[in-house]
């Protein structure tokens, strides 16, 4: 319901769910930067941006990119080795 609901009710049609992930990531990073700006000192702001901004964002991007690489590899293998009629599927 999440991505389909968002794309339907916002008037935007997303063909790929990764667009929604990037939009949410941008919003999350904005909130982290505003939180860090209100923290009071530059040292605290840098720590907050690293711990709440950079590390989780890197993890999300790495996981999404890893999934894309695995899917592309599986598609390439399927193109190079189509199943024969006598092989079980």
C-alpha cells in the first residue's frame, strides 16, 4: 500500500519504487541537517550528521544498489543461458 498509495494520492506516477526511496532519503537528510544545526555546537553537529545522516544513508544506498546489481546479474545469466525444453524449471 505504501508506494502505490503515495504515487496515487500525490498525483505523481512512479514507475520505479526507487524514486520514492530517494525522495524519502532526501527528506530524512533534511531533517538530520536541521537537527544538527539546532544542536548548539559544530562538533555536536558533525557527530549528529555522521551518525544519523551519513551512516544510515550509506547503508540504504548500498543495500538498494546491491539489489540492483544482483537483479542485473540474474537477468544477464538468464539471457546467456535460456532453459532447454528438457530441463526442469
